[in-house]
C-alpha cells in the first residue's frame, strides 16, 4: 500500500524541479535583484494583502482603495521584469490547479457515483 505522505513529498520535489517552478524562481530572483522592481512589487503585494485582510474581516473596501489598487496593478504590469514574474506565477498556479483536480478526482468520483 502506498504511503500518501511519501507521494505528497515526492510531488513537492517534482514541483520544485519543474520547469514552471524554476522559471518562476528565476523571475522572482530577477525582481528581487532590481531595486526599483522590488519596491514596486513589494508595494503591490502589500496593497493586495491589505485588501484581502479587509475583505476577510468583512470590512468594506473604499472606492479610493480600489482606484489605488488599479493604479498599482497598471504600473506593475508595465514593468517588464514584474510582468514576467506574474506570467510565470500564473503558469505555476495553472500547474497546481491541474494537480489539485487530479488528486481530488477520487472524491469527485465517490460522491459523483452516489448522485446517480
């Protein structure tokens, strides 16, 4: 019988060694090496986190905050190094979503069969 945790650890290693992750890491390192890009990226992440926290706490996000976030996103998307990082992040997210669909398939099959 397979140890699920061993398989999960192997999957973690495979993700770290994947082309998608390696390209993400390279793009991240490039952003961190560029002082201007790093500052913009950190600002972008801080705004994201602040808005997520407010949302999770049930607080209303003001129109001013939405506009500020839009401006920061536009700036970040126009910075080639950060745009590349975001593109690579999207590829890794896609990979992880695909893996999630695969590993949850037994549950979907189990519950899907009960509905028939």
